[in-house]
């Protein structure tokens, strides 16, 4: 795009950023690139993430998707995505209200894939040819991704506007006519041959290593470093953590760092922590990964991309949604070992054997990892051409 003064005004793009960390992380890099290319960008962003746009001089419309009062009323057995359902419902309502009042004549809109834009547009009545959807991961799946329980947080907004908002996870894998910005490469996508001309592959955004001086980890140079994390949403699989402890308890071979997420009470959950274990609610993952020998991950797309970039041998233990597909693709491309809890009982012995095998095969996995990383870099190098085509 050429926005030389006097020639023409820059195209105006509204970006409806993702409301979850994994979705926002990719979209903010796209915002940064579009701004650097001269586009006039306005971001609709939640309070939680607004500060992460401070280094980009774009217009921000900040709103709240806070549902903490709802969270207090949820039973302890509520599924991990329950609170996200209410967040999507509130964000959808708020965006409809804000967009109806926004008189800016945008040339294009980039929507996070959780937003049901066809239903929302029954109220907004925007020219749908202006719409593009951004996806943080795959748009195809081999799993059943639909679950009507996720509609519970959308019901009030649906009733208020007399629309029919769909399951926001299932929506990702529902075919649509819109152009799609997909934050992976075609090579690293499930069934790439089944993607179509609406798909534009941008490659992932891998966050830069940021040093957290409060993280008090010290590596034992005489041991292999094993890092275990199930991510921010699905980190409450307490049985899995206990199986990991049994697998590596007092090991002379492995030093273990385990990140269990902010919802786990470490003191109450782990009564006896082995001397070779350090357990945290939060670990600065990109800071730690360069020192890691084996990474047990839930196969979330961002964590998987960071693991691939770090060169750590990976054991992927998917928990839900697209993670089973991501794990399958990593294993197919010979870049890690996948353990599917729907197919096998993941015991301490299974975990120990998988970690030992991943470490032993680390040189073999390097070739598969390099092929994936090369495809990411190629996709990233094509971004400007893609923006020029879509936002002409």
C-alpha cells in the first residue's frame, strides 16, 4: 500500500481484537504491521489488553468484557469454557452497541473468529464484503467441536437482539464466505488440501522473549530440564499433574518446572512437592523455553509455536478444542510425540516413557521442526502482499 501524501487517503480498518490471550496475541501483531504500512487502524479492544497496544499509535476504543460477578456464581465443576461463554456474550453485546454509534466510514473490518458476524450483522447492517476474519489456529478439524453448553453465556445477547448466536468454538470450523487471515502456514495446517481461495496464511506470531526478574528459576546443569504446562484455560487437570509428579519424583535425571495456572491452589493441591520439582501458578514461558530440554504442552497453538521455535523436544497432551488437531499435525510432521487422552490412559509410566522417547529423538525431531519453522517464515514474508490484496 502506498499512502504518499496528496495521492489518496489511507484505508480505514476497524479491528475487533480477540478477547482471549491466544486470540489477541496474533491480532496485535497484525495491527502493528497494518499501521506500519500506512493504514488508518482503529482497534476495539477490551480493558484487559488495551495497554498492549500502547506502543502502536492507533485509535483505541476500549470496552469491558468483565464477567467476574458471573464467575463468582459458577459452580466449581463448571467446564473451562463456561466463563468464556459469558465473556463472548458480553463482548458481542457491547460491540454491537459501540459499532452502532460509530459513524466512521470504515473500508474494512477485521473480526476475531469468536464473533458471530453474520448474526451480529442482522443488527449492524454493514456491507459484508468489507469483512475479514482472523483465526489464531486451524479452520478445519477432525474432532467434534460443537457444544451447546457454550450457548449459555450468549443467550441474553441473542434474546436482547432477537438473533441466534452460535457456539463460538464451533463457529471457527463452520464454513463461511469471508476472507480469512490464518495465523499459521498452509504447511502446518490440518488437511491443507481442503482449504480454499478465501484462506490467506500469515504464519504465527511468536512473542519475543521478555525477562521477568521476579521468576526465581535456576537451572541444574547436571539434569535435563522438563517444563510442564497445560495453558491458561485448561490448566486444572489435577490428576495429570499428580501423574507427572509420580513419573519424575526425586529423579536424578530430570529437573521439573510445572506451571499449573492461576486457578490452582498450589499449597492445598500439592502436599508434598519432590525436591526436583518447582511448581508455579505462572511461568514466563518464552523466557524459560530456551533452557528447556523437553516441553510437555497442552498443544495450544501459541504454546506449540513457541515450543517449536525454542527447539525443545515436545510431548503434546491436548485437552480440548483444536489442540487435538494441532498435536496430530505436529506428530505427523515428525516434530513431537502426541498423547491423546481419548485413546489411552495417560499414567505416570506413559508420561515418563513419552518424555524419555522425546528426548532420545530430539535430533530426529529437528528436521521436522525446521520444515515447520521454514514454512512459518515463508508465510510471514508474504504478509505485505496479502494485506495489499485484501485491503486494496
